């Protein structure tokens, strides 16, 4: 009985392997058709809708940037103002000390 059970298991293993091989071949055979459809533009996803929304958002951002005042935009970043102030102070120190060689020793 034990030997019969081993033979039955081997038969089922072989049948399972054949079934998996057939399924794999059929599955792989269908893949190029899907790729071919995607290349032709027959997609069923929402990529066109997403691209349209992205383009609208991009146009809105560009228009907002074009309307913005450059000085107001720069002043909204406090580090920019601090850097400009520091640069002016360094320049005034350099000019007042008479150093025209451009050394950066006092920085």
C-alpha cells in the first residue's frame, strides 16, 4: 500500500508540473498581446486624464509665478534678506577700511 501511495503521489506531481508548464506557456503567450496594445495606445487606464490634470496644474503654477513680484517673493525668504544685509555690511566694512584688494580676511 505504501508503494502504491508513492506512485500516486509521483503521478500527481507530474500532472501538477505539466499543468503549471501549460499555464505558464499560455500566460507568457498572452503577454506580448498586452504590450502590443499598450504601445498602440489602446490603454484602459486613466493616464490621459492624469496628464490633463497635471498640465492644468503646471499652467496654473506658471501663471502664479509670472504674476508674483520678484522683490516680494525674495523677501518672503528671510535668509535671502539676511544674506543681502550681511553682504552690504561686509561691503561697507571693506570700503570704510580702505581695503580694495578684495581680501576676505574680515569675513
